């Protein structure tokens, strides 16, 4: 993989998320870009950085995992698939499936949750929404922490 692949992922994500807004009515693309930069700053591999940029395109657009694999790589597609919540999937089950994707998927999901739970952004939301999201994201962090502890102790 090359920096060209990262640039291609940024372009692809920007086009895929074009016109989408987040909960604060800001361009949605800012979120995957912040996640991508967190993964990069955390020492993520190129595949992890690319997957971070693309992490919501399957869940939030018409893009398929197969398209990601064709355009980028199998490794990136596996990570994006792990990060993509299925229709009707229980949140805790989704987090467990994501964590089962291994250390790279956990790194990406932690970066995603860290961005989603940014106190500055949450403070700009209505109190009820903020409380719901804080509870949701905390439960996600707990699932990831258990998975990391299991990995570090050699359990599967």
C-alpha cells in the first residue's frame, strides 16, 4: 500500500459521504477523517489508516464490502466489514463482532468511539441525546476493553 492508497481512500470516502450531515449538522466526512488521523497518530498501519477513512461507507452508503476489496485490498475490506453494523444488529453484539476482528479492528473501533464520545461535541447536543450516546459509547468501550484483556491473556 502507498500514500496514494490513503489519498484514494480519502477521495472515495468524501465522494461516498457527500451531502451527509452528522448529528450536529456538520459535514459527515469530518468524522471519518478525524478517526483516520487518530489511527495514524496511534501508529496504525497503512491498511488501518485506509480502513479508518472508509469505516462508515458500507454502513452509511450504497458501497459494498466487495467494492472496497476490489478498489483497495482484502485486508482493508475485512476491517471495514468488521466496523460496519448490520441492519437490526444489537449494539453489544455488533461491538463483540467488531472486537472479534482482532487488534486492528479494535484499534479502529476505539478511535471511532473516541471521536464519537468527544466531550466538546457531545456538549453541543441536547442533554437526553448526550446521555444516551455517552451510555452507548461507554458500553462499546467496555466490550473492547474485555476483548483486549482476553487477547493479552491469550484467551480466545
